[in-house]
């Protein structure tokens, strides 16, 4: 089933990436354009961009599609590995739970700790340091989810609600600790709060569409494949 799940993951990821790109184009691009206009208005010198806005807009769809393709492939392999190793026997339920865990671990906690900034906002630290902090948050958050799952497996003698509560409490504690220990990155300068909030919501929505799309589409494909095998 690994090859079947891999193909399903690639297909689901590509389609979900296209959907996420369309959402980002419709919801995020107008906000990005406004942020760029504000940046140019306050800049003393305008430096021409290596790629025009038209190429950047086309690249947005391509980037989300490629990211979705890669994420979907990994998702398919993980789902195949977890088949028979969890209480979730059917591909549909397993896909939705795994997509939710991926959204939480690979995006939501890093997003809450280090939310993105549009053009015109300069963080107080350099791009390299901020990227390093973000990657640390992503890896540690994902590891917290993995160990929460392992904890639930070890508590197999307990009832399902007790296992879920124990794993959820462990995960919440890990995330609270990470949020407290990871260094903060304040922004420098002023920027319209409403525009900044809307921009971050568009980024959140894009990732939400991506992982919801992967979860639903892969779940449907996996359910169909499992019925054929049965």
C-alpha cells in the first residue's frame, strides 16, 4: 500500500496546493500590493525587483503547488506507516487526524510564535536568525506531536478518553514550554495594524486550505483504495 498511498498523497497535495495558491492569490495578493505601495511610499530609494509582480503572482501558484506536492508525498508515506499502528483503521479518519496534526505541528505553533511580516515591516533581528528560530519552532513542535502520539500508544491499557486527555495535556504543556522558551522577535517601525492583521489571516487561511485539502482529498483517495483491496 505504500506506493498507492504515495500516489494518493502526491495527487492530493498537488490539488490542495493549487487550491491554497488560488486562495492566497485572491485573499493575500491585494493585501500584499497595499503593503508594497506603503513600503514604496516611505522608501527614500526605490530598488527595482529582479522579478516583476506578474512573475511573482504566477510564482505564487507554482510555489504552493510544489509545496503541496512535496507535503502530500510525505503525508502519504506517513499515512501508510500509521496504517495498522493507530486506533484509526479507516483511511478517511486517519487522513483527517494526520492533516490536523500536520497543520498544528508544522504551521500553527511556529505561526503563533513567529507570525509573518509583509513588505515594509522590519523585524528587530535579521532574516537568518528569524528563519533559524522558525525552523526550531517547527521541528520542536512536530516532535512534541510525535511524542504525544507515542505516549498515547504506551497508555494502551487506559480507556481511549484517558489516553487522549493524557496526550493532549502533554502536548499543551510542551507547546506552552516552547512558546515561553523560544526567543521573541519584535517588529521594528510602524505599520497599519489592520493591514498587518489581515495579511496574517490570509497566510493562516492559505495553510488552512492546504492542509484541509490534503486531509479531505487524500482521505477520499485512501478510502477508495482500501475498499478495492478489501
